[in-house]
C-alpha cells in the first residue's frame, strides 16, 4: 500500500482500511491531514454551515464508585464532601437554561452507590415535566443502573425512555479497548458493554453521540480499535449523530504526571477521526478543552459543529481548564472562519 | 509506571501526488497565481497580499506559507533562553491599546532601580539565559545615565549576556533626552552594552491609526528611520505589527510593505513578529480578542509577503503556546523563548503563563514535527535537539 494511493482513496470518498489509518497517522503531516479531513467535511456538508447547541451540563452527583484514574471530578463514596443535587436544584437549572434559549440538558453523573433505578426514573419524569430535551445517562451509568437494580440493560433503557429519556450522550467511552480500561478505569463498564448498550439504545430508537478521550496511556492501535468499533456499530445501527474526540486533561488526576496532548496532536487526531469515520455525519470541536482559537481552527481539520455553549460545565473545569464561550462569541468565531453559524438540536436539525 | 505513547511520528512523507492535489485545490480557491509566484520565488505584490488577507482558506494560506518557511528554514524551529525585564511602565505616551503604561504617580505605576534590575539578573544566574529582553515606557524624567547604568549593570552581573533593549520609540526618546543624533545615541548605548533592538513600538505605521490610538508616539516613518540607522551601524533588530484592533487590511499591508522596503535597504531585521491585540484593561476594551484564524493569517501573510525577512516569530506569550505550536506549520520558524516575568501583555489580560520551560518548548516543537533549535539573539545555533 502506497501513501499516494491512500490519499487518492480518501479524496475519492472511499472508506479507509485500518492499515491505511495507521499509515496516515504515522506519515501524514498536519497539512495533509487537514486537507483530507476538510475535503470530507466539504463533501458531507457542502453548505458552509457550522452548528452549535445551547445546553447545560447538569452533573446530578459527583459521588462515584468508579474512581477512574483520568478523572478530576469524582468524589469517592467515603469522602464527606460529595453532592447529590435535589430535584429543586435540577428544576432551577432547567429554568435558567430555558431562559437562556437552551434546548436540552446534558445529564450525567457519577456512579452513585445508593440510589435505585426508580430514583432516576423519577428524576427524568420530573425534568421532562419542565419541557426540555434530556440527553442523559452515558453507557457506564446505564450499566451501573442495571447492576444495581438487577434488571437487564434493555429493560433499564426501556424504563428510562418511558420516564422521559430522549437521547444518550457518548461519554464514558474513553478508549474502547479492555487493555486501556483495565489500566485506567477497571471498574467502569467494559468496551463490549459500552458498545452493546449503545447498540441496544439505538435499537430502541434513541440517538446518541460518541466520544473518545485520547492522549493518555493508549497506543495508536488502541485509538484505531476505538474508531473501528464505533464505525462497525454505526454500520449496523446508524444511531450515532456525531463523534467528539478530546484530549485527556491530566491536571488534578491520578495520571497528572502525563504530558497534555498539544494542539497539533489534537488537530491531527480530529482530522484522522473525520477521515476514518466515514459513516458519521458530524464531528464536533472541543472548545472546552482547546479554547476558542484552536476550536475555531478545528473547523478546517474536519469539525463541522462547535458543540455546546455549556451554560454549566464541571468535569473539565475540575481538571483546571476554564474556558467560557457565549453564544455570541461562538457565532463570531464561526463567522470569522467563513461559515454561517446555526443553532441546532440534539439530532442536528436546525432551529428556524 | 504507565508509559505515554506518542501521537506523532518523525517520518513524514513528501508525496508529489498529494501536493499536486492540494495545488489544484489552491488554484480553485483563486490563489493559483500566488502559488505560481511562491514556487518561482517571486515577490508578492500589494494586491496579492490583500487577496491573502481577505481569504478565509487558512489551510491554503498555511500551505503556501509553509512552502516558503521550509525553503528558508528547513525543519528548524528556533527558541531562545531569555529573560524579560520591564524596567518601568511609567509613560507619557499612554497609547489607547496599552494596558501597561501608567502616568507617574498613578496606581500600579512602577520603576525599577538599576540595583533592582541587576538583582533580577543575578537571581537567575544559574540558568542558561543568553539574552535579556528589556523595554519600558517613555519615562518623563529618568536621566539618560539611568539607561546607560541599566546596560552596564546587567553586563557587570554577567558580561556574556546579549542585551536586546529599547524599542525604536525609546531610542528616539533617549536621543532627545541626551540631545544627540540617533546614531550618536546608539553609539553611546552600544558602548554601554546594548546588543540589538527589539521590534516593539511599530504598532501599525499608518498615520490614521497612530492618530486615533497613539498620537503621542513616534510616527511610523521615524520608527523605520531609527531601525535603519541602527542597521547601517551593523546592529540587528526585529519588527512587529500590532494587529486586531481598528486597522484595515490595506493598513496591514502598507505596514508590511514599509518593512519590506526598509529590509531591502538595510537587511538588518532578523524577525517579523505579529502581535495580537489584547483589549482587556485598555481604552479599547470593547473590541474582541483576535481569533485563531486571524493569528495564523498574520503569521502566514507575514511569511509570504516579507520574503526578505529570515525569520517569522510566533510569540507564544501573545497567542498562547498552542497557537504558536500550530503556527510552526503556517509560516513561523521561531517561538521566542522562555521569557519569564512578561508584564506588558499580562496587564492586558493575557491568559498565558509568564514563563515556559525549555523542555516544554522542545516538546511542543517536536510534536509539531519540527526540529527544536536553541539559538542566541542573532540566530547562532546553541543546541539542536534532535
């Protein structure tokens, strides 16, 4: 396989093989990856539109039994200062979000040891009654609810949908290989479980996003395996709306001595994802980890979505990163890059 | 111990088929004639510069600038082990874009004694610093001798330090102060230890901009005159442009044209350093900060237009280490240095650190696929980190 053939294949709109991915990762320079990713992005999104969503992260609890080494957010159940939001607090946050033009809540929390499945059903019913889209409970949480309740995953998903769940965030994927999960997050659901929960939720009609947190202990092959599993599931289910890669933020974590992925490393991985995941419509920039400048540039490296205004964000902030962007600022960055900004919903339909 | 596995590779392929494809794309983007000129090493016209500035195709601009950058500097990315000292922020100019300058007696106004400056140098004698970068305001009453003592004092502490100090604006002020010509003033300063001039104070040369933002500052043509006199005496200097406030694209290009013409005449500029405007705490704080694309555009257009400048610097203090790293693929071949104690940009709300370790610089450069080269002020190689 020659490098030139790989480039021709990509530009001809063909799917790249694993071998080709590894060749690009090892041999292509930043310009080459940018041009290839941008050509795919242009083919998939010929209108020069960059989307964003107005929403708020609500992390209902930071108490978590998973104790992942890359996480700066959680509190162990034995620690005194963990929190669990009350329904009143949830209600207040929803009202604030709606007042700011928000269309959805990204609802995620730690794996709390003490709450039954009924509690989460009530939470959803309560939140849903306020009239907002609930993008909630990543696969590790659903897995956890299943373990605690003794109910099989399909039943848990069915019950959550009945209680008001609208879609599932792609969090907790980290790197979808058991080698990496054993090293960094042994108590979190396995790669197989993550995939099968997503597959089941897609089967039951939920859409979801997919993420990858890279730049810690994984190898090139691990990243490829992650992308391969996502691409295979997307071939089967078509349920993923978007892919969101972001680099591990080491500060305040057990892995704090690892070097943070640089901006060039981020743009390379973003472009490689755009090139490999030919069956994903949307790739999201991560301004929360990269800041506004690099996020704006990522629009030339495969991203067609600016993510969320994140009225509230706690998890990356716990790792010492605190970029803030208003809707107005997002629109300015997008326009300045030569695109038309457009507010969207979770499923990427545009608001009129 | 968990070992981190690199996302990067050292071997990059130069593939003709790919470049053919990219060049087709550049032609389609309307940049074909500029591509031809760049490949033929022809000088770009004013209008070419405007086309580049008005393009949003940052990948195409980056590709073009990278051709020139690689031709002039191969894979080298330079940095310096330096120390910044801002001896005083007391200033009679009080430019509207500046958050650093203060009237004498105002809050936060300061001036260092010669002894304090020496102490700052002494504090860091253990470090392999090769350059002191020293600028300040236009002080209303410090005597000429103070400036000579600053230079002599630093040299007393460590004689081998190169002192890059006093912008052309300060030099013109010192010349007034001592009542001698620019050339005579520079001779005295060189004798006291001055090694080269930094590029500050250029802002945007346009009289329109200067009248609105810094009417008391040395006019652009005089700034250039001071630089050229220094060059003709054998001294090197840098050149900057403060972008991202109220200047037009034409004004940016007039600025670059004036620098290019001066360089044709004297060949004394080492590097062009585009400086992004930081509005916070200035009288222009209602303006937005520059975007990533504008930052890269100024690096790329600078590289393409200033064909007679050996180096283009991505100053990490201004645009952040992340953008400076990316800029190494968009025309820049220098990231400035370790800096420490940068005050001017930080008073304008820069959220970058005030110092960066040389190991971090080396890592950023390597991960950008370049070769880190520690240099001295005049771009002599001190160490190549292969």
